[in-house]
């Protein structure tokens, strides 16, 4: 709603508009021009107000009115978020399509939550209860989860009335003695992090079921990860796998400035994906925010903040949330364009000097926390980075690496070799591994840490030996070193390669990962013993059990077979005299 204070446009430079006579505060939302285009105040210089407009400014001219709404950019939070598809400023795209067709006209808006739909509300508090901000006042079934209705932060009072029944998001379901009406929905400014009681250490893994991620480069719940990759390296498939299989209850997918065809793929495939945990559509626990590359650049920044605010809301209910930001590079490019329009001093490669701090502000809103309501919730952020030409030395990738603690480097050479997921095991890393080791030791196996270290060392040795092999060939190497190459190949082809489209191989539980890697190590240990007894390497690698171990990951009986294959391995090596 407009505050009544209005001014006039004095200058238009693409998405950046300068107005006079408005007198707003920083980050207030204003309505620009006769079309009432949504914009946000980003700079104040005397009487001049600089605004970034979230829509196309073509045809806007000096002299047109600018009206201040008196409020910052906010999102509506409440039942109905799940399974929704929004643009960067939380306009529901399916609703706009019904209104406008395939192309949305400027100045058209619609509320983020459906005003007509009624939700079945069951209160969890009663008259006379004293409440404070962030507490749960009731529950509403939504999609695949229970939506916990929260009292907005900063509100306090004693319940004077509460009702059970069916309500719209705007209708009061109760009231406090402070005069506050309890509703199913609330608003929250996107640039302000939602409060919590306490931040916790990231010492619980986000289990993804992807062997290369869980075993070698684990991500903690409440952690941050970067996944850079060019066209065709499997960025979208990896994101889908994380959405589908990670043990997060809520998924927020932000398509920030991606090409229209890539975003279309996400928008068409996600609604068809099945949630393996419930058998229901995956969209039932997903929020999609789409801002394609042909949409106004200013809205890219808003889309990232909208996504993280929605994630914080579900975190505050006590849920584990995973947020995919695809891609932060396009967001940075939008910042660069806005900065140049503002005539700010450019930094490296033309990016603004505050690039690092903006990225930090975004990633720092993740974490595993004790919520104001009491339960523990988390936000894990996976930010896709799209470096031009696969150059990881460019500013966005480098500034991201300073912030995130997990780096999953997608490699185009692995893609060319049809090795998927194409995550390079030599350049990727996880700084959470030491913090998570205790959890793995307690919940999976005592020797999880040493086993992981052995696999990493073997892959590293292979890389060193490959340089020699390229010069003299593998036949010139001693048997021990040739065995290292063979074992490393087993780790790569049997363990790290994983088919996202195979019904058995698409998901690998942690226990299975441990037993599978343990079987490969057992084969390696027996092979080394055999070589010390002068058994030829060719005889070792031609053993039937080795081929069986490779085919095992596609078998439905894999968990039972893993327990028996060690005995079969011992038997076949015994025949070699080991």
C-alpha cells in the first residue's frame, strides 16, 4: 500500500531509475511510472533517490510519477508455498499465465499466496497461553509435510482466542491481548535474516545417496557447497539428485538468470519427479523460483533473497531445508550491470567491489540452528557457479571458494569420458570431513575415516603414476604400482561412477557405501599379499570376483551379495595360494 509520498522520475538508465521528491528509506519498494513498475531503493543522494526496477523500463520517461510504498521488499510466508512456481519477486507464474498468457505484461502482479483457498487449521495452543515470536500456534497439512503456523518474530502476548476449522491465509484464526491478530500467513523483508535462538556446529551430514559426495566430499546439514560446471557437465542432474535423495524435508530451487531452455527443463521435469520417500510428486515439498536470463536483471538479486527467506521460514518450523541456487554467477553479472549503471568504481573484471560481501551475506544465512520455537532446523545451500569457459580463477568462483566449505568441481573431461557424476576427485574438497568423522564413526563404522583416506590416497597415487605411464607405458611399471592403477580404476569405475537413471544405482545408503568401498579395499589388500608371493598381476585382475564386484551395484540383491562376496573373494585368492 502506498504511503502517499510521491515524486517524479528525473533520469532513466536501463533498470536504474533516478527520482526526486520521494524521501524514502533504503530498500523501500516504490512504484515507478504510469505502469506502476515495482522497484527498490538502492541509493540515496540528497533529494535524489536511485531505484533498481524489477521489470523492463522501456518507454518509461522523466516526469512520470514515483510512489513510495513505505515498506521494504517482502515475501508472503504461509501455507501454499510448497509446489508453487514464482518469479524473482514472488509473483506466481502459473497465475500470471492464466491472466496474461505465455508472456507477462509489465506492471501486472498477483499475491504470492492464494487468497481464496481454505486450509484446515488445528491449533496447538489454547486460550490463556503466553506466546513469543517464532512459537508454533497450530498446524496445517500442506503437500507432503505438516505446515507449522508460526507467530511472527517480535510479536508477544497472551492468547485471548483461538479457533479450529478452515481458513484462508488472510482470515484471523486467533488473537493476542496485545491486539495482534493471528493469521496463517505473515510477511517478512527478504534482506533481513529471520532470527533464531542458537547456531549449532555442522556435525551431522546431509546424506545424499551419491557415493562420490557422501564418501569423499560430504556436506553437513546447515553447510555450504559450490558446484561449478559448464554446459553438459551434469549440473542440473546433480541438483535433481540432491533434491530427490538428500535427507532434507524441503527443497527450494532458485533458477537465477539461467537460460530459458535450462529453466524450462527444470520446470517440466520437477513436477514429474516422484518423491522416493513418500511416493508422492516431489513438487509436494519443493518451491521453485524461476528468473530466466531474458527477465530483467534486477530481479535476479531479488530471486536469491526470496529463496533464502522461504528456506528460513521452513527452517524455523524445525525442518531441514536444502536450497539450490543456480547460478550465483548470473546473479553476480546482474550486480555488475547495476553497478556500472550507478557509475560505481569497478573491481576485478568489472564486478563491483562489494561482490564478496554480497556473496557472504547470502551464504551466511545458512546453518543448523535451534529455532525460536525450540526444535532444530537447518538450511544447506548448494550454489551452482557458471565460470566462463570453465575458468575457476575468475572472481565469482574465487570469492565463493573463500566462503563455502565444500567444492564439487564438475569436469568437462570426465563428461567426455562419460564418467558421471563428473565430479573431479583431485580438485574437489570438503572441509566438513573432520567435523563429520565422529558421526560416521558412531553411526556407520569405526574405520570410516581411515577407509575414506585410503581411497583418496589411492586416487592421488594414480594421478602421480599417470605422468610416468604417459612417458614409458604401464608395462614398464613394477607390479605394485600397476596394482595401484588397477585398484584406483576399480574405485573410479565401480564406486565413483553412479547412474542417476538406474533404479538401484541411483541411490546408495551410507551402510552400502561403506561395505562397497570395504570390499574394494579387501581386494586391494589380498592382491598386494598375492604379489608379494609372486602371483602375476594378470591372474589377479582376471579373477571372476573382480568382475562380479563391478556388476554388483546394479543388482537388486546388492546388500545381501556384499556380505557374501568377501567370502568368495577369500576363496578365489586362496586358490592362488594367498
